[in-house]
C-alpha cells in the first residue's frame, strides 16, 4: 500500500494528517493524488461519499497553492452548506503545519454581507455552494480571475438539487486556463454534458468500486413490516437501544418532520434537520446533537450532507434510500474510528427486492433482524 509520502504529499501536510490519525491513503486517494499533483489535465473521479474524496482533491489543491500570493487560486463547489463547512474545516486542519493558507466557505442561509467582508481579506481557497457563489459573482464580491483549479464535489447531487444552470455559468466565468476536477458518485447525462462542454478531451478518469466505500465494522440488517407498523417497530427498536445514539433517515422533508413530531410525542429526545429549515434552526439542532444533549437525529439524505458526528451506534433507514450511493452515505455514519455500528432498514414486502439489489451492488450481506 502506498503512503502519502510516496504519493508526493509534502511533509508539512503529512504532519497535519498524522495529527488527525490519517495514516493510510484510501483507494480514491491513491489513484487521484499523483494525477492531481503532477498534471494540469482535467480530472474525473467517480466515487461515493465516504471514500476520502476531500483529501483526494484537497491535499493536491493545498500543495499547489502559492501562499505568498494573496489571491483566490482554488475554488471548490459543493451542494450544501454543511458540506462546504466540513470541507473548509478539514482543509484548515490539513494546513496546520504549512505556510498560512486562507480558506473561506460561503453558502446560502448566512449573512451575505458578512461573507463579502471576509472575502476582502487575503483568501487562497473558496468553498462555495453554487447559488451563493452566483450571488457573489453578480455583486463583484469575489475575484476568481486567478483561479487555477476548480473542484466540483458531489456533482450529481448539485444537478439533482437544480444547480445545473449555476454550474454552467460558474464554469464559463472562471479562467479558461484552469483545471477542472469533477467528483461524482454517478454519471447521469447532465454530468456527461458538463464533461463534454467544460472538460478537455484528455481528462483523466478514476473510478472507485462502490463496495470499497462500505465500512467492514458495520452490520447490515433489515426489519420486515407493514407500512402502518413502521412507527411501532421503530419505537421498539429505539427502546432496545435507548442508551445509544443514532440517525434516522427519511426520503422526504415531510416524512422527517412528521416522524420527529411522532417521536417527540412519545417523550423521546430527538432533533430534526431538513432542507426547509433556516440556518439558525439547523445549527441549533446540530449543536444539541453533537453535544449529546439529544441522542437521535431525524434527517433526509440531502440535509445530512456534510454532517460529521462521531460515536453513533446505529443508522436507521426508516424509508429506503432512493439511490445506492445514499445507502453507502447513510451507513457510513456509524462504525467509525474502529467502533462497531449497525445499519437497519425498515422494509415492506414490496421493497424486499431492493434489499437484494443493495446486496448485489455493494457486495454486502443484509440479514433479517431477529
């Protein structure tokens, strides 16, 4: 197995990685880092959440920054504010022992005037959601004329959230003499269109097998029940795991809100995060969950992007994920840092076929929960 040193990462960055207990590169990191460090070509990385993508693009990006120049040289675009915050936080930690590299994250739901003021300070890397970046560009509040690398993280998610036109505008706005590094779990037609239009024909591509993102510390199980019995079955499950912490995933914002209210009515301490919430309410809910004032968080797949919480014993799929990658993303919330975790799906008879599909695609075994 290659080391970060063998991949070409600097001693200063490696020192920061070691302090974060990151010692061995993942598959996507081993494949992507040498290409991104040593080439000006565009890049396509097909890998799902949980495979170490942030370090795969973040380390080469940081190493290519000229800290002596007070200009934006790197631009990272991500679908949600939580993911932007997480990326910026992780890059900041990577640079603890390097020359000072300034990173700013900008996203909707926060005061744009405060963000504009922060961008007036020396900034080397901007991490942004597409909509907020568009607003800043239109206000001439961000100078991207010196950008050398543009990263599209979770590009398929940005398209599914309706950011297609924003991405096209942004890629047409930044300098032509730049490298585009595109990371996506899937390759729908909209992503292929971006590749054809904005990436050079010699773009290098790396694909990581879906099953490599599955944590071996996680046990996968399912509970077979009728739709009307899901709530009683969930309450029974939570009573059995009352001393443990976990996340409960729903497909829609409405279901997440309804389920949270139902659990609260049963005197369970629970918070909910969904896309229609204001930033202040989302932050308040996350603070309570991270500080362990509540042990349960109900959320949707999109709202959960970028949420990083340690010590979760289980993940519940109250509704099945709409995409295979969502299952990997959900189940990856538990079983971290060498601890054991449990991923439990609540399925009806009609949904049993999806269990077999997940097993086949992800090369895992999902057992019935006794």
